[in-house]
C-alpha cells in the first residue's frame, strides 16, 4: 500500500491540503485564440475526523499565501486567486491562474509543486508546427519500486476493496476548452474536451502508466 499512499499524496502535490478520507479533483483549462490561457484546480477533501493542530493549519495557510505571492511575481501570470470553501461534506481548496502564454502553464504549476513530491506525472501544453496546440496530462504515473513484491490474489482483493471503500465514486474530472478541438481521447463537445476517471481506478493501476489525457487544440 506504500506505493498507493505515495500516489495519493502526489495527486494533490500542487495544493497544501491535509488529507482525510475521500476526495475529488476538478481541473479546467482554457486556451484563448491569442495564446493566453487559464487553469482552475479545485480539490475537495472530506476532513471528517481531521486532527490537524492549529499550528499545522496556520502553516498550511502560510504556505498557500507564499505560493500566491510567488505566482504573482511570475511575469507570465496575470491573475492569481486562491480560496477555500465548504460544499456538502467536502472542504475545497481552489487555485485560479491566468497566464499570457498558455504553453508555460507547466512551468507555473512547477512553482507550487511540493519539492518533496516524487510524482512522475506529466503536464505538457505546447504549440505545434501547424499552429495548433498539443496537450498531455497524466495522473498516477509512477515507477514501481525495484524490490516490490507481487501481492497475493488475496492481498490484491483486499487492497482493491479498501481503495474503493475510501475513494467511492470520487473522480478526477478535467475540462479543456479552446478555439476548437481537433482530437482527444476524451469526450468532445464542440470546442471542449472532457475527461472523467474514478480515483479508485487510478490508484488500482499496477502498470505504473496511470491515466493519460491528451488532445490537439485548434488555434482557430
């Protein structure tokens, strides 16, 4: 279970949250015709039974404030908003960032990534020779430990049941909007591509490949 625990932390490496029970991730990316763009990341966590001390919560608040200040210093960033709110059983922390050059969004996210994170996930948005954009993002990519032992069928079953009990139907949801969508491995709706994958499915993956969202976005 250590690999999956590491993955759970890696999935939210961009946000200073104290993980409780189930959680969900929603991400929206917008690519404008002039090459600018915006990303919104919203992570909801069930903090029922959260035993974080006031000191730890203060540290989390300070970390969020510093992240915002660091982003605002980036000449490519035109707007930064961070907020926390409660919706239903989940406590949400969201980040809303607008940039002049959407191909530099990956570098922006790297600025707020936990330096201790061992995530191997990819976020890539680049311009193609034909003027269109190529987008690739992965969740759950990891290199299995070299000394990892193959779990028994009974252990696999127990792990699967535990993950599904914790994660339930919570998902990673991603929505990508641009001038047009040329192709994607998600669901295309006009100028928008959408993906929705259960977190349990990502955490149960034993190949190390995780899930990959990819698309080609038209410049017009």
